[in-house]
């Protein structure tokens, strides 16, 4: 989501400065659209006069707004109250709850992904699960804010959630102890003596600077030169477009990073390398980017940019496929529209909408016994009702390609556990870097 103070200020100033002109324009439009507005107003009047119980204006107007936005796409929404609190929470960097990213799907709460190290992940909640009950209370049909409110609570308290997992016949209960969820966007570790592993969990403020700090510390730990870097974007649902550009710019020295193209000239922007950071911070170091079905939006921007410029090898599973940009447009002091204003395109002109980023090497997560079943039933952008259609068009074979078995990957989760491998995708990436050190396969 792109949250730009300049856009907020411009929107407010425009609404005030051009009020007479805007009013005249609306009057002109009203002559053409009056039958539609008349139907809306007639419906409002009939409900006010005839519904079985009195209805507050606030309820009807909010319902009309939600209906309008719901008719557009899954990512446009009216933001106020609890939703504004959630936005503030993302900026503040912590909250108390389970630690999951969710999406409403036809009234059901579907887990996009649990945050790494969160109480939800430790309790076994996985991407693709449906949460049907909280403490025995059905939460189907609630809006996303009400569903989130049911699951949040003081750290240290227990909550029982009922999980329906596609592929299993029966639902099951999981007890999760709520915790303080520190939204730690970037973590890093050294694997062996020479391979750096940087995980980016979301694109909140200062992600580019944090990754740069992580790379510099890993380089010092390696004695001044890393043999390779794994940039891990798995289960990263996205965030700030500006931070995606900053992270990409860390490893690129020329060319376009991403373009966003909307209806107006203001919404069409081209982002170039060398606009945030000078040079390639990892010059000469081979890079592998890990993605999966939970890698969305900003994650796909980074993976697509590094892939198109051949600066990194992309491994894992096909990404989520969210190729649209949302802008926060204020309405009042405490409410705003989160509105889809543009599509974005990778440097080569690819739109990832629906199709996502296809990895250079598909590597299944063999260390997860449920991974194959979850891949077959994974939720992606193309599965969401009302999603934007890819203007370029996506072949069905491109959407199905990652379901074809690869004879190179036949080990079972139990066999990998006996070998001490608990993250096969990461292990495969590290082994690939060690095999290609000194070779240009994963180099720029």
C-alpha cells in the first residue's frame, strides 16, 4: 500500500480549493447519472420508512460505501475506526494477538500467512487455513475488523480457534497463547561461515536501510566478503511501494525498477535505479531470492526487478499475483479510502497481476508434510472474487505450471528431518550458492 503524505495533502487541498468547480461538475454529471442516483436514494428512503426496525443513517451510508468499494476489487476499502487502528499498529510496529495475515473470502476468514515466530505459527496455523470459530463463536460473515478484534487480546491469554484445513475431512481446534507481536520487518543470520540469509517479513518503514545494515553486518562476520546471499521474501504480504523500490535499488545500478500505471498522469510513475542508493551494496555477491504463494505485492516488485535485471536467481513457488497499487485517500480527519489507483509492471513490462512471479527454479517445500496439499489449494490473487484482470493476459499453463512434479525433488519430510533439514527451500538455495560460487549463474 502506498501511503504518501504529499498525496494526502494534495487530496485535501484539492477538495477545498476546487469546491465550486467540483460542485458544478457534479451537477453536470447528475443530469446523465440521475436515474442511478435516484435508485440509490429511493432504496434509502424505502429502508428508512419500511424496514422492520429503525435503521441509523450511519449504518445505511456505511453499507452503501462498502457496497460500492466491494464492487471494485478485493483490495479497495473504506478505512476508519478499528481499520485505522490497524494501520497505526503497522506503523508503530507491535500489537498483542496471534500474529497472522488474513483475507476475507466470501465471508470466511482465510489465513494468508502466519508471521515468522508468531504464536500462530508455533501453534501450527498455516497459510491457506480457514478460521471458522473463535472460542466456540462462529465468525463467518463478519467484516475483517470484527474478525481481527475477536482474535486480538492481552498477551499471555489463551484463545481457541477452530481451523478448517483444505484436504482434511474434519475441522480441528487449536489453542493459541496470544503474545506481543513485534513487527520485526528484517532479520538476518549467517549460514555457515560465508552465506548470508536476510528475511524480509513485510515492507514497513526503513526496510531498505535495515537490509543494508544486515548485509553490512553479515559481510563483517564473513571476514569482509560473502560467498552468497539468500534474500528471503517468503510469506511476505507486501507493504510500502517506496520500500520495495529502496530494497531493489540496493542491488541495482541502472535501469527501471518498477512502473505503476493508472488512469491519470499523476498515477503513472516510473521508478529508476540509483534514485535511493548509489551502487550495488552486494557487488559481486551471488543472490538468490526465495518466494512462495504468500509473497505478494511489494515482494513481487523486488523479485521481479532483480529477476528481470538478472541480478538474482528466483527460487521457490509461484508468488501470490497482486499487481495493483493502493493509495490512501483521506475523506475526513479519521477516515479514508484505500483505493486501487494503478497497476504495476516489472522492468521488462510484465504485469504480475493474477499470474505472479514465476521462479527461475521451482523448489517445493519438501520439509513441510502438508506443503503439496497446500500448494494445490493455495489462495492467490486469481482466486479472489472481483480481482483485477491481467491486461496482458495470463495463459492457463502459466497458472498451472507450479503443480507439475519435478523428479529432482522426491525426498519426504521425514527423510529430510533425519538429515537435519527443517527448511528445504532455504537449504537448497544455500547449496546452490555454494555450488555456483565464482560462477556467473546468480551474478549480475
